[in-house]
């Protein structure tokens, strides 16, 4: 009975928040574009095709700031002439620095919802850069998320995620986070790659688990590193897209899967599994997709890592609050396309087993994605929805030492790497990609 009462309270609070957002939407939008009884919105709230013209309601808001004596307010719209007339007749774009300045100087003296909406409508930068770094109350992010929900699902996701990070236990925010996230993820192209070598039985279990537990549409590829068992035959019999290449080591093989998903299938989020790490619950990929979007790059928190004393520095292991660990494993990795395009592929100079995945992760961290290099490397990780049966590895101690030495040697080099070293390797690599059996 108590649980029913709590759920009823959450629904009422959620409904009230939605009504407040609807009233705001009706207030700021021109009458012809207002919300009707079916909640249909003609979008004037988040412009497309680089149309940055101000709406009548936005001009009215800026006029009110000038009347309050906030004459420097208009300066943030990158206009040489700081008059309202000039701004209203021009296409307005707001830089990230100007957005931060607007919030810092004016949020205490004006309607913050209106101000934030103005910024998000006219941002000339990825709105996530603003949302994840500006200090506003979680209720503000929540109401903005509701406001943008029918207008721009990506912006709405970032807003409710920020609210969830700030108030992880809030029931209203949590309910909205789940529903808004589901709506946004449904619009994304998700890619899942599995790497394997001479472990057909492990591969079969993993692919079958992916098919059983992954919801929605996704792209799947198996990167086989020249197996001599029946791996290729199994993939063909089960209609699984796969490579059939000579053995060139785990780094080369991971790059095959990553490149295929990133460059051929053009996915928004890439999830890369080793063949002994597999899903164990329905909708497992949701947490991995969220974590990749929020932090750019995320790894698998193996149970041996999180149980080891002192290995976990912080975090709860959820997508909105990943563990930060002193140890890292590459059994599952996810990254966003933005991060992937920024950092590139695993360094092809690593051969055999060891160090290549760690060096790749550290490049993400050096580029500002989640983690830290202070005093000691710590790596972002979650373990939701997966289980590892830890198949025997193909570790070679001598090769491991060489890879560790290489990692140390190249640690200061450019952050972005291609999947090949020269033109000859590029041609060979692309031939391997073209060999993928659909």
C-alpha cells in the first residue's frame, strides 16, 4: 500500500512539472505555435538549418532586460551595435563563453528558464558542453528537459541527465530520466562488435546472449582474428557479419570492429565486447549507451577490480556515476562517435597481448573525457548487464613487456591515431574491412 502511495506521489509530481513546462512553453511561444490539447508542438524552440532569428517572445525578454538596466546583456549576442533593434533584425548566435557569462551575471536577476532556453535555442556550440558545465539547480534542468522533450530529444536527454547526476535519488527526475532516455536512444544507431580468436564456443554464447538481451535495432559485427577452429563456419551458418582475416593481434582486431561500425555503419555509439564477456539481462545496452554518451568512453568494471581493496576511487557504478578505478580491463568498452572521431583507434604499433587498450583509454582521458591523471591514472567503468566467464588468454610475457615499453615511449605523442601506420597497411586494413561477410 505504501509503495502504491509513493508511486502515486511520483506521478503527481511528474505531472505537475510537465504542466509547469507546458505553461512556460505557452507563455514564450507565439500564439500560432502554442501547445494544443494533443501536446503537438510546432518547433520554434530549437531551430534547425542554422536559423538563429529571434522569436517575438525572445525579443520581448531581451527588451525586459534592457528596461531593467542590464545594458550589457545584448553584448553577449556578438553584435557590434548593442541596440535591441540591431539584435532583433540579425541572426543571433551565442558562443559558449557568452553563454557562461549570461548565466553567471544574469541568472540571479531574471527568469533562469527563459534565459537558458534562449541560450540553448541560439547556441553555436554542442549544447552538452553548456549543460554539463553550468551550475543550475536540478529542478531547472528537469523543467528544461520537459520543455525540450517534444522539440529536440538530444537536448532533452542532456538536460535530464544533468538533473539525474545532480540529484540521483530524486523520484520525479529518475522517472523522467528513464522515459526521456528511452525516447532518445530509440533514435540512435547503436553498434555492437565482438572480437574473437579460436574460441568459437565462447563466441557463440556471446552472440546468442546479444541477440536474446539486446532491445531495439542495432548493428552487429564479429571481428575474427584468423581463427583455425570453426568460428568462421559458425558465423556463416548463423548469418552473422564477420571478418575472415589473417591473425594480426588483438589491437588490429579491435580496430577492425571499431572501423566497420564507425566508418561503414556510421553508428552513434560503439560497444566492443571480447568473446568471453556477454549480456545477462534484457536491455543491457541501455546503461552502456548512456555512459558512452555522457562520458565519451567507458570500460567494464570486472568483479575482481571492484572487490579489490583500494581499486575503486569513487562512483557508484551507474551510467550517471561510473566507478573511477585504478585498474582497467578491455573486456567491454563503449564510446560515443564524437569521442571516437576525436581520439581515433587503438595504436597499431601494439602487437599481441597487452597495454594497447590501456593506452587507448588514457588518450580519451587526456582529451578531457572522464577519468583523471592526477597522481595516478583512474579509469571510468561500469559493470551493469554483463558477466564474464574469463576464458584463457593468449598472453605472452615477452610481448607484454615490449608493449608496456612501447606505451611508455609513445605517451606524449599526438592523441589521435589511425588504424594503420602507412599506405601499405591502410590498403591491407581496408581490404580486411571489405572482406566482412554480410
